């Protein structure tokens, strides 16, 4: 029988069973990219993205249904959510 879980699924299950909070490091990369896009900074400009990341406010938590949620400068985002057409 093939193993059908990815490491994210397993880590979420373990964290939940132990009552631990889970920090999705991939969400951090996506948030930097999202903030850079909103600020007009290209992904190739690592120095500018680093300076931007030092300034923005990120909060990780859960929705009322228990799903993971991420807030970037007050706006809610689920990890992996695209920012098609939305601007702040």
C-alpha cells in the first residue's frame, strides 16, 4: 500500500495530537512573495525583499473551523492562497 501522506500532513497531525502550534515555513516564503508583489518588488531582488520582510506584520493562527490561517499586515490568508487581482 503506498504511503499517501506528505510531510506537511504528518506534521500537522502530530502537532495537533500533541497540542502544539505549527509554523508553516513555506507560508513565510509565500508571504514574502505576496508582500513583494504588493510593493512592486521583483522576486530577484533579495535585498529589497529582506528589508520588506523585516517591516511587515505576520500572525499565524486558526479560523473558527480549526483551519490554519495567516494574517499579513492585518489581511487574512490561508497558506497557498493566491493574490489574484487583490491589492491593499
